[in-house]
C-alpha cells in the first residue's frame, strides 16, 4: 500500500467517525458538537441530582414515618414509592447520617460516587467518611480509588477493612484481658495479706508482674500513637497542614514524665548502665501482636 492510499484510507476513517458523531449528537446531544469534558460534567450533575432526590425522598420518609402508624407507613412506601421496607430504612438512615454540619461538608464529594457506593459506605464511622472526603485513605484507598471501583469491589474492600480492625481489636482485647487477670491476682494477693503475711519473694513477683502488665499496655499505646503519627504525616504531605508541633509536644511530654520518674527513684539512664539489662534485649514487635513474654 503506497502513501497516497494510506492518506485516503485515513481520511475516509475520519469522515466516517465524524458522520457517526453527528448522528449520535443529533439524536442524543441536541445537535451540539461533542466535547468529552462537557458530557462528563453533565453526567456528574445528573448523579448529583439523583443523589439529591434520594435525600429528599429520605426526608419525606422520615416525616411520614413519624406521622403514621407502622402498617400504614409500610403500605405508603410500597404503593406510592415502589420500594420495600428495608430500602426505605436505608434511605432514612442515609438522610439522618448526613444531617450534621461535618457530614454536610463531606457530602458533595461523596455524592459523586453514586447512590449505591454511598449506601455501602454508611457502614463506616462519620470520622472515616469526612476524612475520606478530605483526602485521607480508607484501608489504603483514596476517594478516587473508590470511584474507580465497582460496587462489588467496594463491598469487598470494606469487608477487608472491617476484618483488619476486628483483628486489631482482638489483639488489644487479649492484652487487656491478660492485664486484668494480672491485676486480679495482685488484688487477691493484697486481700490474703490481711490473713497471712505474704512471703517477700511472692510480693516481689506480683509487683514485677503488675509492672510488666502496665509496660505492655504503655507500649501498646505507643504503637497506636505511632500509627496516628503516620496518618498525621500523610495528611501534612497531602494538604500542607502542619502537625509536627503536636507530634513533638506529645513526645516531649512523655519524655518529661519518664525523666520525672527516673529522677524520683534515682534511676540511671540506659547509656549509664554497666551492662545491657534484660528488658532492653527484647525488641518491640513491628506488628504490635506479640508483646507477651514466656
């Protein structure tokens, strides 16, 4: 195929594409010239109007529910709006969730996700949704990432996030249970002392157990503090809002409290000790799941 033939073929292809665009725009675009950005914006406006209609229906349902008997309300929902009781409940819940000033501020960005995704996100806390609208992540996903997900993908993503949070809660719950158990043993030891004077070695063991339990709790909280610092750092990089002073203030206060204890009991600093103590040889786990010792 020579160059002239290629040029003719390209012109024919362009002409066919132009004719097709004209036919489509004549039928569906009021005869306008096609512009991608224009039609994306019109699509987004249609989504927002649909979402606004959803919240307006939610308000109507709330008012009707508060003024009608249970059976009458269910009948109205089914016969007048063509939805079932569970759908009506979700619409009312969504409307109530977004009634606060904080949620109202986040609503415009969340509305762009569409009705189905917004309803899926209602399982999350308000602070999570407002943070998402402000550029924060939900289990590693930004608002743009969620916009590109299908509803099914979002549902799976949210389930994974809930499972991870549940796992963390279980770890902390197990640690708290162990701390409570140690505290209970110490309390029982105190009660027994009114009947029989305990052996000094037993008291020392109980005290060491109590201090170890409290140390576990404090280190667990420090690990959580590190997670908040990571979020603050990411937020600062994304939005330019400074968090360094707050982070530094927290660290300085903790150090001040520790130095006060060190001074009260004349305890040497780590670098002044003659040898490495046993407690310093145990590394704090990265994942925060294995504070227990044998």
